[in-house]
C-alpha cells in the first residue's frame, strides 16, 4: 500500500509539471465573462483523450458568478470535469490570470469529486493557480466538481482566466495517462471597473 501511494504521489508530481518552464501570460480583452460553449450552448472545454486509443474521456469547463466587478470585489470560478467515460483518479489543472488585475485568494476542494489534494498553490506574482487532486475511488459521470478558485479584483482592467494547456492532465484509475488536446480551451474574461 505504501509503494502504491508513493507511486501515485510521484506520478502526480510528474503530472503537475515540476521543473517545467513558465507558460505565457493570458491576453487581456474587453469581452465579458463567458466560458467556451459548444453548439448546444452548454459549457465546453478542452477535450481530453487517451493518447493510445484516441477516444475522448473528459471535458473541462470554467464558470464564474460575475462577469463584471469593481476593484475590491470577489469572484468565484468553478472548475468542472465532465464526460468521464472511464474512472478518473487524478486531475491536474493550472489556471492563468492577469496578475495586474486579479489576485487569487484561495482554492476550495470541499465537496470536490477529487478531495485528496496533492497540489494547491496560489502564485500571484506569476498569475498562476496550481491544482492537483485525486479521488479515493475512480470518478465517472458528467459535470464532476473539481475545485472553486476565489479571486479578488485589484484594479480596473480585464483579465482572462484560462487553463494552461501544458499542465492539464488526467490519470485514469487504471494508471493510463490522458493527454489534453490544446484546441478549444475554455476561458473566462473578467472586467474590473
């Protein structure tokens, strides 16, 4: 049992991208907060597929409670994983944001389908939130809650909140590493007045 835990911990650290270079900062725009949607109007996100079979297993999405806020107000961004056709044991996701406009305050994994937290790091100097957590049993189904990130608006401007494609990863219960596709990554745009 101890060897299994060490193997899962080492794999989670590998999936979290220890030692990899920093991604590019998100672009800012004047678009109100929205998530990427598909043709049915439902939240959509990056399609994650098994690198061996090519079959899609998961879709990530972002949603928030306020598209426009004033400096000093808080914003909650919810991360979900859906379309889990096979049992998922670990999810790793990094969010990027404009550090001049927003401050990440906290990450909440309470009520998460993946409550065993390996990585929960808020880095306001680089505009990054790093998250990696697991479930004790494989998670399947639709719209599984992953985490909630609370941001505080610092000053007037616009910030995209988006996934870092290089750091997004899913580990299936059978230890199959699932790689994300980098097309159609969802993002939110938040305007601070």
